[in-house]
C-alpha cells in the first residue's frame, strides 16, 4: 500500500483511498460515474526500482524539506527548550492539546478556519 518512502501511499494505497472515497460519495448521493478499480494499472515496483526512486526523488524531497520545514522545526525546538527552562512545559502541552482539539473539531464539523485554503 505504501510508496518506497513509507510516508505516502503507493498506487494500491491511492486506489483504496479512491474506492473508499467514492463509496462515501455514493452514500451521500454525490458520486458521479462508476467506482474506480481497486486493482493497480501497473505492476508493483521491484525492490531495486523502489530504492532507486527513494535515492533520486527522496534526496530532492529531503533537500526541499530542509528549506521549508527546518526553520519551523528549529523554532519548535527553541520554544520547547525555553518552556523547559522556565518550568512551563505543562502550559505548552495544554496549548498544543487545545490547538489539536480545535483542529479535530473543525474537521469533524466541516468548519473552515479563517484563511484556510
């Protein structure tokens, strides 16, 4: 079900997502067209093909993530150290729990955050 990076679905995983999403749309009367096939169009990549793809595409992905995620991760680490030094990690955990709960509640109600795409 997973691609070589073990982070993203491969073709079989994407197909399962599509099949299940189509079933949800059908239940709500919103599906147009037939359900997608759960069977992959192409054979599963060999171990060598997966490793080669991970080495080539994966290297580019890591380089891009270093420029967009690294600053955020460093900021989070500094925030964590600052709270630990002040003895306020409980407050940080509570703030995180509140933010996650609000995000999950918004997902379950279909509510959109201001500025969300």
